[in-house]
C-alpha cells in the first residue's frame, strides 16, 4: 500500500504540495487510492498493521470486488457477442448479477446460466456456442477483457468517487 501511495503522489502534479498545504481533497484522493489498492490487490504482505482488525471486512470487500469484475466481464462479453442479435438478452442476463444475488460467483455456473438465458430467448445454438467459448475465455484471469475489468490501476477508478 505504501508503494501505491508513493506512486499516486508522484503521478499527480501538485498533489504533494496540496498534501503539505493540508488540502482535504488531496488527502481523500490518496486515501481512496490506497484503499482501492487494498481491495483490488490480493497482496497481503503489504497489509498495514493498523488495519489488521479489519482483515475480515477487507476480505469481504475483495470478494465483492472480484464478483463485480467477473460479472462486468461477463456482461461486456455478452453485450459484444450476443446483444446485437437479441437485445433483450442483455437485460435478462444483467438480472443474474443484480443486487441480492449471491456474492460468491461460480464462474462455470454463471456461464451455464447465461447460455441458458440465451437459449430461452431463442438465440441460435451456433450463437450460444460462440458465446460459451467467448465466456470460457473471458473468465480466465489472463484474458484481455478480464484484465481490463479487474486490473485497472487504482487511479483509473478515482473519477468514480
């Protein structure tokens, strides 16, 4: 986490001076980058001792982050692969990942459920198989879409805060 904070301060012109000047938004910016790095990275060796009592909650946040990344990856892949053939499918598939859904995502089951939704919507078997192959690829951690959705640098997300 210390390295993340160093990189964040070094990458933003004027941030160091804003911190020295006790500018509140600058502290919020650095704090957000550090907390996002704690949640988005599974590196426990850089875990601050002051947060040791929050390890369980940080674990839950990490699981939630992984869930959101995987669900987003699947939705982007469905959107690109199928939605132009069957626009209603994306809405139905997104319901699989809506609030209230279980937060532990079985990727293989999710792929199966998404393909079943497509079949029920009347998407051709050829298109469903194309989607199944695309989903099987995108859920792997080395896939470009998965990496884009899950491994963006923390500063990328700061615009959402």
